[in-house]
């Protein structure tokens, strides 16, 4: 299957990029025919599902962090461990970052000359009342 193709979650047919009428829903992609058969989800249902999934992700991230700490505790001073099923390796990673705040402070004109504004979208879903 090509990268740009998707599979209909209802009938299993291939959805090509140029197929008009195909749509995505919380349950996956739907071809034109299957999309016509389904009713549009009300915004409140979509918003509630979005918030529910966001909450689940936050909960899972907390569990992941707790498991990471438990693994570090089990490793102790060791950098590597195995139990026959999994190999766990802890590495120290160094990185160099450009201090843009300090650069702007010390080189205001140059920073303004090379600063590029970009835009992105942010979705906020909350109860209206």
C-alpha cells in the first residue's frame, strides 16, 4: 500500500488521496460510500471524545513516568540490565542548545534581522458553561 493511501475502517477498501467524500472520524477513515451512510457526530460528542482521549493520554504519561522511575531504581548505579526478555540501557545524552534569549539581549538588532515569525494552530476543547 502506498503512503498516501488509507483503508476504510468499515469496508476495507483503499481510499486514494484524490477520492472526494472520504472522511476521517474518531473511529478511523471512511470511504465515500461508507461516509454517506454514517451520520455526522455532533460537535459535543467529538469534543467529549477528544477530552476523554486527552485525559487518558495524561494518565498514561504519568504511569509511564512512574515506570521509568521504577526502572531507574531497579538499575541503581548500573547502566544496563537484562532479564532474558528485555534489555534496558540508560545513557547520558548531551546536547548543545542556542541561548536565543541571551543572544537577543546582547545582539538585539541582529536578532530582529534574523527572527522569522511562524504560525501554528492550537485546539482548545472545554465545556461552554
